C-alpha cells in the first residue's frame, strides 16, 4: 500500500526514470564481477594471479576516481543549465560505451601467441577508461538522491527501486548467459579450439546485449530525471555554500564525524559480501560442486530474483521499522547462507539453490540499508553529497579489489588449469570471507545503535 500523508516530491515517471539511471553500470558490473575471471582464465588464458591483478587494477582505478569525481561534481558549476550530476553521468556513460566492449573480446591488435605482459597492458588500458566511466555514473547517480527529495521514505523508495533495477539488470545478464551457454553442450565433443571459439562468441554476444540495453536506459534517465538549476548551483566555488537555510560545510568536516567512519565501514562490508560472493559463485559451482556450466547462470539468476522480490517488499516497508533491525536481518541471512554452503558437496549440490535464495535476500537488504544510511548521514548537506558517496565507494572498491587479488594470488593453481585443491579453496572463500565480514558488520551495527544517523556533532545543521 502507498504511504498516506507523505508529500512525495517526485512523480512516478520521474522515480522510474531515476531508478533506471544505473542500469548500464549494473549490467556491466554483473559481467565484470561474475565473468571477468572466467573470461581471462578460459578464453584469454591468463594465470589466476594475472586475472586477479587486472580486477584489482580496475577496482583501484575506480576507488581513486570516485572521491575525485565526487569533489569535482560538487564543485562544478552548471554553466549549461543541464545539471552538474547529469553532466557527469553523461560523461561516465560515454566512457563506458567506448571501453567496456573491449574487455570481453580477444585482443584486436595482438597476435594469438602474445606475451602475457602484453595482454595485461592491453586490457589494463581499457579497464582504466571503463572504471573512470563507471565511477562517474555511480557517484553522480547516488548524489542525486538527496537533491531529488528530502522525504525519508521517498529516499528509501528511490534506493529500493534503484536496487530493484540492479537486480533486474543482473537477471538480464544471467538469463542471457543461461540461454547462450546452452550452446556449450553441443561443443563438449568438439576440439579445444572449436570450444574456445564458441566461448569467445558467447561472451561477445552477452557484451553486446549489455551495451545496447544499458545505453537505452541511460537515455531514458536523461530524458525523464529532473535536476533543477537551483540544486545544481547550490554551491559556490568555496566547497559549496548552500543557498538553503542549512549552513554549508567543508569537505574535511566530514572526517571529524564518528558516524561517517562507521557508515563507511558498513557500506564497505555490505559491498564486500556481495561483490566477493558474486565473483566466486561461478568458480564455486564448477570447481567445488562440479555442476555444469549452465548453473553459473541459473544460480546467480535465482540469487538476484530473490533480491528483486526483497527490493519490492522494502518499498512498502513501514517507515517506523528500524533500518538497523532490518540490516541485522540481512546479516543473519548471510551467515545462515554461508553455513549451508559449507555443508554442500558434489553429492547434494542441487540444494545450492537454498543458500542462493538466502544470500540474494540478505545481500539485497544490506545494499539498500547501507545506501539509505548514507543518504540519512548526508541529510540536507547535499552540496557535498557526491563527495560522501564517492568516499564510501572508495573504501568499497579498494577492499573488494584487494580481497579478490589476494584470493587469486594465494590460489593453489598457479596456471589457468584447475586442480583438486580448487574444490576446498573456493568453498572456503565463499564461506569464511562473507561470514567474517558479516561478523565485523554486526559489531559496527552495535556501535551505531545509540546513534541517530544524520544528527552530526561537528557539522552545523
């Protein structure tokens, strides 16, 4: 039921247009985290460590770009009347369009027997442009929320709708992958070169689906999402002097706030659980549970479908329900899911769908609540919202990239070939890391219990 008595500022069409503004990023992110390591290992034939270093490079570039882009987005004046957030969103979209396709194609300018170093440099260049564009789109899109509405429940709804389209984007990727991977069954009896050719074509087709679909929804976002000139120009060149009754703040003031660090850690932990599990689901399914390749599309499809249902439920959640209590529920579901995965073997692998549903639901809750906490932290200080979201994304990207790179470096197989040790290794990764991060998140949540998020000690309200 709709929430009665609340003065929503946005129309349904505007909420829809905003919600699809991150679809392009979400489509690319699903491919990046789920299939990049597989593509680099099975198609490009890089070692596990080299594939991990490439993913780490991308996360480091993203991490460095996000606070810088956030600062520039907050400082930039809107000279053309289009909106500073939407301008950065457009820049990011164009950067992704010209770089992402090359990440899932075999090198166009290098011979088939190129040295691994040359392959790493080749892909690293396109990854840098892609991650700059991804960061530009993400930060500008998140920074719009506090500007579009000051109604708390509407902020939660925008985050929930945004997450719902994140889930739908992932469902699109995994559903398409399921369809494309069905062709793999006809290639199992073929030669290795023919199988490689089919795998290359499958990744290419999946990439085209992502780029075309993402570009279409980006156009819808730009046509339907408002960004008033007053919001775009509510900051001066001196770190943003607000035109509203709220006193302006300097960027360094945020670092004096205790809850700024707690919420940054909570956001980092939420993303770390989702990103690492999303990256290693396919390898866990194939190498630990010995399931067919179709399951690397089926299981993520189940995960994000359950997350989509949870996103819709959270849009209708009573505003009196505490965010911290809901966040604790998400952490509990994550721990239960990891416990179930530890008990799975290749003999009972079909039951993997149960922890998949639990992890999809728990991860969705964590993402929505951590973003809502960040929006509540910003409150009316929208002149630096992009910087705050950029800082949150900085710790997120750096932690995810470092974790995945370390996992790849300590991988028992030093080449692209798999060995029996992979079975226990990927099971340990999928269980121990999310469980440990969830335990840290519970401690952070306990520290946040006595704090009213957004009631800042050092920053004037």
